[in-house]
C-alpha cells in the first residue's frame, strides 16, 4: 500500500543529512590543518634541503653519469650525507662495494633513530614502511620533538600523530628532491662550485644545536666528542669518519641493550 511522506519524515531526513555534513566537515578541516602544520614544521628543513639538495645535484653533474641517476638517488635512496659520500667516493674511482660499505657505516645511525621511534610508529600499518624509509637526520629531529596529541594508549590520538608524521616525512623528501632537480639543472651551466659541499656540514651543526636544546640527556653529545677526539689521535685521516661512526654505533647499541636488559629485569622483579 503506497505511503505518503509526512512533514516529520522530511524534517528528520534533512536533519540527518545536516548531521552527516557536520560529522564529515571536521575530518576535512583536520586533514587541511594537518597539512598546514606539517608545512609549518618542515619550513626550516625546506630552507636547508633545497640548497643542500641543489649542492648535491651540482656535485653529481661532475660525475660521468646521467643526471637522471642523481634524481633517482634522491627518490629511492634519500640519504643526504650518504649521497654526498657516494658522489665523493665515485668521483675518486671507488667501486660499488666500497661505496656500499661506507654508506652502510655512515647511515648505521638510522638504526637508533628507528629504535627510539618504534613505539610511535606502532600500528601505523603500511605507512610504517615509508616512515622508516624517510627517517633522515632532519626528519628524525622533527619527529622526535613532536609532542603527543593525547595519551600514549589513545588510538585516535596515535593515528593523528602518525598522519602528521607521514606528512612531515613526505614534505621533507619533496624539498630534497626539488633541490636535487634544481641542482642538476644548474649543473648544466658553467660556474665555479667549489666549497658548495660545506652546506652539509653547516646543516649538521644547526641540527646538533637544535638537538642539544631539545634533548634532556647530554651524554650522547659528550660521547660523540670523546670518540671524535680519540679518532683524531688514533685513526688515519682517511678512516676517521667511518671509524668514528662504527665506534659510536657499537657503544650506543651496547647502551641500548643494557637499558633494555635493565628494564626487563626490573619488570620481572615486580
């Protein structure tokens, strides 16, 4: 039997539709505000990554390789210091094995980056793979200093934090790739590029100062200073970088394992 729609039914339908729009609107606002916040967070990195990526691009054009390989390195490798090291080694005639070992030792510090953020990346799903891939020094500096938006066990707050971290990571890689492309284009011109590699040292100095104020513990900085001074005294100059990184990695890993063992023993005694 056909029914005639009533005024109450129409009103209820309109109210339900308006309620649905009200429920959908905060999500779009949240997404837009997350991108704005990520952009705000990555602006300092942008001002460092674009000229630094350009410096890498210019240096890469001095190799007898296709410029597209330099852009590909920034897309699928994304290791600023490692890319500079690779250019220096390839320019000196080093083989692939030497470049791979040197890059492995240089980027071994990322192991500790990942360990310290492992809990915050938990339950990120497939996005965890990209968060781990994009964990450069500068991105780690930003992510490790981000305050939590809620309690540690609040899954909604954790998801919001992970969305923001994902956007920060993606924007940082965008700045690096854009800088690399600009450098590769500029490298086709003829000009004196000597000294441009100092941009990497300057960026590490700035990041070190930021971490000094952001972190409560000072012993990692003192450990790095002691290892560097000892390396200058013991190691040959051409082995100073890799030797210092290897020594620092072993000591930091030992400290982490000791800390985990202490926490495990403390939990068993309770």
